[in-house]
C-alpha cells in the first residue's frame, strides 16, 4: 500500500528528515529491514487524510529485524559515528546536536521468549507483537523516501502492550490509542460501511456512535495479529479483562474519560467495544 507524498515538516518533529535519512542509510548498508513505529508512524498514517499531528515529539522510534546482538552492535557503532550516543537504556540513542532521542528496537531471531536482554545494563525489551504486526506493515511515501509502518490496528496492539509493560511511564500510549479510535471512523468509512455494517445500530432511532463503531472494527481487524500468536492473544485479552472488570478501577477508562471529558462509563464502553470486536467469531 502506498500513499501520496507527505512532507517532513508536516510531522512537527525537529530534525526528522536528517534522522530518517541517517537510519535509512545505515540500515540499507547493513541490509537490515527496518520500520518506523510510535507516534511518528501514527502521524504519517493520519496525514494521508490531511490530519495533522496534535503534538510534536523529540522521540523517533524504529524497529529493526536482526538475528543476533553482533548485528545490533555494528548498527550502534555506525549511529555513534554519526553523533547518536547510547544513553540510559542500551536501545536508546541521543543526539546532543539535534536534542533528539532515537529508539532502535530489535526483533526477529534475536528475540528470546519475546524479550531481548542487553546483558551489560540489564535492560529487558518486551517485544511481543512486533513480528506479528510488522509482517503486515504498509508503505507510506514521505517525499523521496518510503517508510514502512504498522497498520493502525497493529499500532493499537503494540501500544497496549507498551503501556501495560510500564503504565506509570507510558500514558502517551493510551493517548495515541484513543487518537486512532477517534479518527478511524472517518479514515475507514467506506470499508466500515461495506464490510462492517452490522456494527451500526439496528434501530434508526438510535444515534450512531462513531467511537464505539471504530473501536469494534479496530478490534475485529486486530484479530489478524492475535490469530498468529497464542501468547499475543492471551496477553491482549488479559489486559482488556483487567481493565473491564470495573469502570471505576480501569486505568484505561480513567485516562480516556479525562481526555474525552466524558463519564468513565462511556470510556469503559469504548474499551468494551474493542474487546467485542476481537471476540467476534
């Protein structure tokens, strides 16, 4: 899948072009498949429909498919030669010149039980879902380059896991998931109408709720990834079950209610709709 060209300036991320060009050069030199993930990937997908990012970021996240730590070390040395220094976490690089953080997250054969351990600093990366989601990556043109990014339903899965791993530090992941839900109805209206018409209320007197429909369709489309991995499916269903037991105790519902300026029960119903989509036969 490809799209009309976007421009680097529209992403609202300082030095994105220079950083993306640097990563592209290094990965091509080592013949390493790489993917843009995170907030910038979501922004690119939304920009296709003219939706500009609501927030800029000084973090750029990439996932790279490699087989061993030696490959990662070679890439790290190349990044450091270009002014990106490894910092606190072994997968994180910082450019003082650009005041920018780049995360390089390895997955593929390097994984062991869905976790990559960096021995020196005892950092664990939880990579569950990367392989399943990135197998379905889509191409988005950004000026003369092509960025491979996860499809939006896949981004929801990756964001849920990332948030659940470190909820005290990853509130932005819930914000990003809600942003996808808010925009998805308009982005995929034709497909929803053609293939998911049963998500609409049966009675004409009931008002159409775009967020509930979008969440349910996103859940249905997320099954593509969950069906590939028992571990991934169990993890996502566990996250949902935990956050659906009680609206008042649901961290996800609390976050979304605040962002939507709604009551917590409504936010809870959005998460229920997502679960409903996943569980549909």
